[in-house]
């Protein structure tokens, strides 16, 4: 038997197996898939719900009104979404998932592999932060603005390497607190950030917020932890208000008075964890 015939037979066998698996999944009730998803999320304190949820051929699910929630409330809402397992990598014994979703004016595309040295590619375009319920439900703050984000991470779990790049326009931050201490309400014309990830540590290469009355800069690291919310913080937030802006929010800056470094320049050390930051 020639190598060509052997390769053809292997191809037919793989195709038949994929077809069998696809048909098997198609006969699994949607409720059973939803229950399995929520069983996996429960260990992280999360739940998933959908107004429309159905299987997508050959291997995937799609629907509308997808919502991810925690005990504090809704975290993310997607008007429409499709999650699929890619077939070509599967032929090489690799699990690669792709996500395409929309939330209001924004689009989200992501691919992720679950191999020992996995990869994550995430691209967010034109997402209105007002349509992300996480800020109101978890942080209790009002956040607005349009954000774009690109993320590329690869490597073993907890020891990834790559970058996170974001930019946003017309950002409004109101009611933001670090621990129990409030930060000034402000509007920023532009927000730009570049975060490098090396060995699981996220180092802020640059993170600036440019407003007409306040300029802010964040620097430092997010260290590896047992899960993202438990990742320790070692950061400093610099606030440089203009005199008229400072005068309008005197009470807030009185609370921050101990962090005054030089006239018009505040340095606020931020510790704790990503899920529970605190000012030192």
C-alpha cells in the first residue's frame, strides 16, 4: 500500500471520527451543556445564563443574551456570541477555541488553546464601557468611554509571556475607590496603556490617563497569584491635578493629603490583590 493511500485512509478515519463526535454533541440537550458549563464555573464563584443558547455545527455553541455573573452581580453581558472548537488544530491533537461576540457598539474576538504551553489572543474594538456591568456591580463606580484592547499571551499557566495594549477615548470615572478611599471624579480625553507579561508577572510599561484637569499615571507590577483575583499588587498611582481641578474636589484631595509628594503631585502606593486593592 502506498503512502498516499495510507494518508487518505487516515484522513477518512479522522473525518469519520469528527463527524461522529459532531453528531453526538448535536444530540446532547442544550440544558445539559448549560449545566456542565455552570458546574465548571461554580468553583470560581461564577454563573452563566443565556436568553438563546444552541449548538453550532460542527463543534460549538452560539446564542444571544449571554451573561456572566458573580455573587456581586453581573460581570459581562454579550448581545450575541459564538464559541467554537477549531477542527484543524484538533487533527494535531490540540484544543483551540475561538470566540466571536458583540456587546452594543463593540466587538470581541478571541482564540485560546488549552495545551501545556497555551496561547491567548484577544481583540476588543469599540467597546462602550457603560455596557460592561462589572464596574457598577463589583466596584460600585460609574465608568464610560470607548475602549480598544489587544492581548497576546503564551506560555504555561501562571507563567505566561506577552503583552496587553489598550487605548480609550472619552473615559469618565466616577465613584471609584481603592479600598475605602475615594479617588477624584474625572474625565480623561485619552487613556493609553502597555503592559508586558513575563513569567506570569505583569509589568506596567506605561499607563497614562490624560484629562483637562487631571493627569494620572500608574506604574508597578501585578505578581503571579493563585488565580487572577488573588494576584498581589505592587503599584503606585500618580495624580497631578491642576489648581482649579484640585479646588473643585478639595475634600477628596484632603483625604489624599498624606500622599502629597511635592506641590501638585500625589504618589499613592497600591498593595493588596487585584480583587481587593488597598492604599498603604
